[in-house]
């Protein structure tokens, strides 16, 4: 039997903070727990399950005596905030109606979505729903994460891959993922792609280095890398065309002779 555990739960309280931070008497603990679940479920349904997709990866909840502080971590803060903060105000009113408490909403931008396991998993799920080739999608997600600065990525897809009769799981891995080291900052998430032929589960692990020595996301280099590749391809193409041009006279010495005669 494999002794596997969630990398997030394994590190919570040791090297990772809690996603819900509050104290409650025994009588109110269950009530607060249900409220937290309602808030997370509502945010996920509003921003991740219907267009326009705002890519909310994490919802942190902190409670004081008077109010509930909800922090949304999103790759597209403009979609959550809206013009002049209209969407945030609307969200706050909806959440207050949901749990009947005073709520303040804060939005934090995720600088590099390719380094967030939840967003990578959701992106793969969306592509699988559109019948994209699972191996290609997994490989591209791994490459994007490595290019963004990750030290290791592992993705597992399980289910009726490609509409096959028998379910199976496939793994794509790049770099190293030290799952047993509590010092290692490993982001982990599970997503589900609900396709016409069944549900496909997606697990994503992203290793970002040790806590305190984390990588800095490579955001600015992305367009440069694409531009550089394009210039290299153009230069390469030019080189090949020049070789053809220089090679042409060798195969046709008569033309050269004619040219020399006319010059004379």
C-alpha cells in the first residue's frame, strides 16, 4: 500500500499557514466551518465555473469579532474587481446575504499563473473538455511551469483518457519533486474535467524551491524568449536561403561562363 498524503495538508501549520485563520468556542465551530465552505463554494462557482472566468486559485478567510475578511488570490484581478470596484461591492453584498455577517473583500494578484497548481490543473481540465490531446496538454503545462521558473513539475491525469473504454492514468514529470522534505515548497491541487464520456481527474505538483529561498517567477523573459526564437528561426531561414543562392552558381558553371563572356 502506498502511504500518500496531500503536500498542502502535510505542511499546513509547519511551513504553510492555514487558509482559514480564526478561533471559535466549541458551540460555534461547526457553524463557522460551514460558513467557510459556503464562501469558498460560492467564489468557485461564480469565478471559475462560469464566464467570464476570473481564475481564482485560493480563498483565505480570517475572522475578527465583528467581521469576516475574505482574501481572493486571482490571476485576473480586473475581472474580480470590475470597473471602479463595482464587482467587488456586488460580491461583498452577495456574501453578506449568504452567511448574514459583515464581510470585507480583498483581492491579491497571482503574478505567474503557470506556477500555481490550481490554475494549471483548471487550465488542463478546460482543454480536456474541448477534446484536446491529453499528452500534449500535460507536456505543454509542464514546459510552461519550468519556463516560468519552477524546479520540478508532476502532472497525473486519470480516467477515460481520449474516450477509451478502460480508464487509466498517465504521468508527465519534469525536474525534481521532493515530497518528503517539509522544507520544500510544493504546491498541489486537484481538478476535475467533466467530459461527455466521464470525469477525468487531474493532479498537479509544482516544486518552487525551499521555503525562504523560493524562485522568482520569470515573467518578463517570456515574450523575449518567443521573440528570440522567432528571430533565430528567421535568421536560420535566411541562412538556408543564402546557402541555396551560393550553391546555385556551382551547379550551373555555364551561366558563369556566359556572364564572363558578356562582361568581356
